[in-house]
C-alpha cells in the first residue's frame, strides 16, 4: 500500500480540500496520514473524512491521523517522523496547500520504479485560479533560486515531459526511503523554505537524481501554509525575517561566485 502524508498546521479548510482531491483522484490503494501539530479542530476534520469518505473507499485505502504533542520545528522534522510511521519504499509528501489532479500518482511512481538512482521526484505545480504553471522543477542561477518557467504564462498542458532537474519543491514530492531517510535537519529556521531545495542539492551531491515528471500535476495555493500567511498580508515580519535567514544560509552553503551582502537581499513581493 502506498503511503501519502499531508503536512498540516491550523489550516482546516485547506486540509479538507487536499483530502478530498487525494481521495477522488488516487487510483491505487493508499494510506493517507495527516501529520498535524494544529491548535484548531483538525481532529474533527479527520473524523468527518474518515467516516464519510474513507470508510467506503475501494481497495482498502485508509485515512490516519497523527497529532504531534508540540509544534514541529521544521518541515524535514515532520517528514522524518512520517518515515518512522510508514513503511512504503516511496513516501509521497504533500503540504495542505496542494490539491492533486486526476492520475497524479501513477507516473511519478513509475519514474521511481524505472530510475533506480532517483531519490526525489516532483510534479508540475499550477496556480489555482489561472491554471498556468507555477513551476516545473527548479534551477539555481547564482545568487538566486528560480522556479522553472515561473511567470512565463504557459498553460497547464505545457512542459509535459520527464527530465532531471536541480531541485523540486516539497509541496508535492516523492521521496525514496533508502536514499532520503533521515532528511537533514537543523540547518534552516522554521517553515520558511529552502530546506526542501537544500535536500535536493544534497541528494544530487551524493550522486542521486532529482527528476521532474510533467505528466502529473497539482494546484498549489502559494503562501497558504504556516510560513506564508504573513507574506500575503505583508504584516508578518517574523516570517519575512525567517525567509531571509534561510535564503542567507542556503546561499552561504551553495553559492560559489563570491561575496554577497545579507542586508541587500530583497524579499520577493510577488
């Protein structure tokens, strides 16, 4: 049975939406686990969907709920705990900000099966309202990290291929257990990005592949997760500071072109 997790924190509506999409569009037996450290009523959401949806799923699929007794410190900590709670060779990681599309899971799993030295597979991410591509993998042009095709306005039907990339985002990621577990922790602060990209870079440095699979797609509600709320409103200085700190740490670790000044890094407003 295929293990899938949703990383959740005080985002009941988004989790419910993500669960519905997975239930309707996942064509293989699976165990979906909500990895949660919420202070809201997530237990009620789990109970509702466990009884109304997963009680009648064909193929013995099931919905589980894991409640962490204290706030997770960073994203990779959540995924490492999920590895401990699950058993499938490939762990599928979703944030609550992700809504999968039909037939989203088969092609990435096939890539994993066919490419033995592949550690991580990502899929095409779309903007929810427009349906254009948010990213189709990531690449690093010093000193900036770029979403492939970000902002170029290509429709969801574009970039439908499989290729090796430098990195993918963990809003939807397929992780091979024997290469990825345990994920590195302690290098970045909070849930403010760059730990997923750093993980991809580390996998590639160890000789493993990171692959983009454009035959699968999902809608990604950008900045909908815990670290992104302040980015949208513009009034959450702590989130901005953490993002800048993580960016500085990432560049310090991987940038080779020369010196740069932390204070001059501009925070992206769009």
